[in-house]
């Protein structure tokens, strides 16, 4: 604001004009007069400035004499703040300045002076928005995810509201999931004060925090010595490249003219005040001569993300979860161009042809260790756009904060309800398969049809109550025994107070069929010597249960498994479990190769399968042993699971999976497949005669 002391005069806003005098080398004076003025204008004031160069020895002092506001005005065109400027940048800012030039003559005779008063620098405390509390930000639009590291324990949560008056009475929904996403636990707590504290007993997994008021959450895990250390995640920031005003160009890098796979993550952007956003983006594949090889469109997500948020000046906008598209590009394609009418976020990644995908088991499946970006080997390599500078100038590269996403709820519910299809694969040829009795680790309740393969460990000389179940009225249980001695022994099994079975056993391992009995609740008691352990199947229990698994030898020579991918299986995930001799203390390197992979070029693919993979499998933490049935004195560890995905890029058909171990290590492997949901299946039931069943 500017004003004169004389209240009858009111100054208008000023105008700045630049006069270039470089070509007027003979000019010595400049005369200014009014050529034309409106009737309401009383007079015109003028101030002339000329460029002045500060001597080199005064540059440091010139910067120090400036106020903070003057420094900010000089540095407003710089990317960095005044506190981050280098010494050379500071000298460059003060080296040239504009100095006032007074008129020639005597004041009052040749010119008049008017004093114009202007509010320029008000040195007061700058009003800044309040600093939000430290921690993981949560709000009604953004859920927070906290990984709970192994081995879990007492977790202390601290919540601090951003705005105390935003919601008078808040609610906190805590949703815990196990690492496999198969077991969940929901905790509902009120949030009445600005600060909320609670302590929970949690197992390893992920904790999703849902709140109806904005706030920050911090998490602490209690250590064995009683102390607490913070486990609040520090999620990374990702630069995204927006289409709309400018197209986004990505170069395709080929290795020796081999085909290259590129992955593009698409995110939909909802700007403030915009009712809708683009649902797709168009792309063009360009050859080296600029010719368009192919055109197409890629679909964008339809819902905003519950976990990822925009940052900086884009905090009022919403971003979706990414949708991944893949392009298998031959050597003729040199560039990919994306265009859309409104903002769509594009991130490009590539992977050199023949680069082996390495997975460390189980570290790479741990959500808490996925955040350790410094020690993780990247699977995909980020590609910067060719027009990166143009996107920077147009402010088309915002930052978003990304989180680890839990599995979809519908898959968890299907697994919890026992609605899944389970399939076991056998290798080609005639390998020497073995049966293992492995401790069951799954937190899912057992299905009735699976109980013939689940064995309960029977305590010795103690009566227990069990529920025997089967899909038919009469069941035929089996008894497996393991002994530490080869001398003959005697087993007696009592059922509901009466002798059920009595037999003489010899050898270290054996399996015996038991008489038929009706399903239901029974009382069991085992009488045996101290050298014998017994297991019985068809018992619906969760603790002290073992699984009888058929496994196949895995050595240096490849083992072939044939896998059929059906048309309805968009993404088929094969689960492999490796069993090594008990007592192993070092890693094992397992190679997996998928044969029969054929993909179309230049097409938008919704998945990508790596045909060559390396799994570095660490020994399991559990020291439990799994006896090898039919092999006296041989024990394996409890095994480590790893996964072989067959993505949507592979059409329905038959594929061959080759597996082998590096070096001279030998073990056993089992391949299975679990698909959540209901599937058509065929059952063959053999009903036993009731008169042969044991009744009491």
C-alpha cells in the first residue's frame, strides 16, 4: 500500500517500463514529459533506475546486509530456498542491482519532489500453518498400514489428532492381518481426546488403521528387556508424471536388439473442483524413424486410493492405486508416448532381457522388510521420461507417498470359510517320492475333506476329548507311529472308555489302519512306552497337528512339473515348499524355469511372468523336525515356502516348470495351488457298512 501525506492526493498503482539504451551510444541525457493525460490526473511522478555492478570484494558484505525479506525477493526465481543457496549463487544474486538516478538541476526550480510512503517490509513473526504431529498420517480418506515385525508382541500405539475440533467423537478401527492375509482381527476403539494411547498384543503381520478424524499414529514394539523401540513406518515418496497439458515420452532401451518388456503404472488423478477424471490414456509406439507402429488405450483405476496420498501443492487432490500394464516390445520400437485430455499419472519401468529375477525367502515376503529399500535388489528399474525438463517446467511431476497394501477382503473371507480349490502337482517320470509328517502352520481352520491328511499327536497315558469328522457318517482313521528304538513294543488305544485297538509294533516308523467308527466327539487315551509317539487322523483340531505330505526329491538334475492354466485362471500362483535335511544352517539356491512361454508383441498385457527365477532359501526358524515315513532315522526341517506366479500374460494352456538346486545339496519339494473362491469339483464317496463301525 502506498500513500501521500496530502490527503487530497491518491496515488495509483505503478507501471514499470524498460528502456534499452545499448544501441544509443551517443546518448548522454534522458528527458521525460507528459504527452497526454486524463482530466482526473493531477500529476505524474517518476523514478529512474540504472543497473549497477557491485565490486567483487563487496559481494559477501552486500548479501549479509540484506534483510530476510530482501533475500527471499532476490531468490524467488531459484528452485531452492535462501538457506540452501551456495556461496556462488548468493554472489550472483547481489552482483547486479538497480540503483536510483536523480534528476539534473535544483529541486523546486527544475523539478519537484513528492514523498511517496509505501509499506514494504513488516518485520514481524511470520504466521505459518500449525505443524502436524509426527507419525503416520491417517484420515477418513487415508488408511495407515503399520507392519508388525517378527516375532510380534506387545505393541503400543499413540494417536494425536491434527484438529481437535474436527470431529467431536472419533472412532478407531484397527484391522490386523497375518503375513499371508489368511487370518484377520478387528479392534474398534473410541477416540474421545486429542491424544489416545493403547497397548495391544499382536502377532507378526500388518495393522491397518482406519480413523474418522485426521491424526498421526506412532507404533512401538516392546523388546525382551522391557524397552520400547519405534516401528512407525517411513514410507517412500514416488515422483509421478502427469499427462494432460503435455504428453509423456518414454525411451525403450534394447540390449543387443533383443525384445524388451516395459511396465507402466497408471494412476488416476482427481483434482480439486473437478467432478470426474479420465478413465483411460492413449499410447503410441514409435519406431526409430518416428513412424507409429501401433496405437492403443490403457484403462485407469476407477476409485481413489485408501492408502496413497498426494503431497506438496497437490494435497487437495486424490490419487488412485496403480494399475499395471505391460508391453512386450520388439527391437523396432524406440519410444512410447502417452496422451490424455486430463491428468493421468504414468510411471515407466523396464528390465533387461535375460536378467535373472532373484527372491530371498522368506525376507522378500515380509511386509516389514519390504521397506528396507537400501538393501533390496530392485526387480524393475525406473525409466525417466524423455521430456523430463518440460514436465518440470509445467509442474507436472508431483510427489505421492505410497504404502504397502493388504490383500483384498473377498479373498481372505473365501479362505477363512474354506472356499478354495487345492491342487497338488506330481513331477514327470518315476521319482522316489516320500511321505513327510510336517507340523501344521496354517492358521486357517481345517476343512472336513482335508482331515484324512491331518494327524493329531496323541499324548501318552492321558485321556483327551477329540472331534472326529468326515464327509460321511462312518470314518476309517489311520495311526502313524514313530519310535526311537527298533525293538518291538505294544500300543493300546482306548475309545470312550473301552479298548479300541491293541497291537504289537516293530521298527522305527509305521502306519496302521484302525477299525471304522462313527464321526462325532470321542474320548481317546493312548497307552505306550516312552520311546513311541503316535498320530491319528480325522481329528478336527488346531494345535499339535501334523500334515502328511507327499514330497519329491530335488537335486542338481532338473525335476519337471506339468501345470495346466485354465481359461478362468487369470493369475495362477504355484506354491512350492522346500524341505531340507534337519539341522541345515546355510542358504540353498533353487532355480525355477517355466517352459512353453509365448507372448504376443505390442499388446497391452495385464501381467508379466518371469520364466527364469532364482530363489535363495534360508533355513526355517523353527527347529522342529519332520520324520520321513518309510525311512527310519531320517528327518527333514519344517520347510520354507516360495511362490511361482503365472500371470495374465500367459494364455490358458500347458506349461512345464523345471526346478533344480545349485551344488550338491539334496532335499524334497512339494508343489501345490490354492485358489480362493468356489469351484466345480467331482467327489467319489465310498460308504462303510454301519454294522462294522464301532458303537458304544
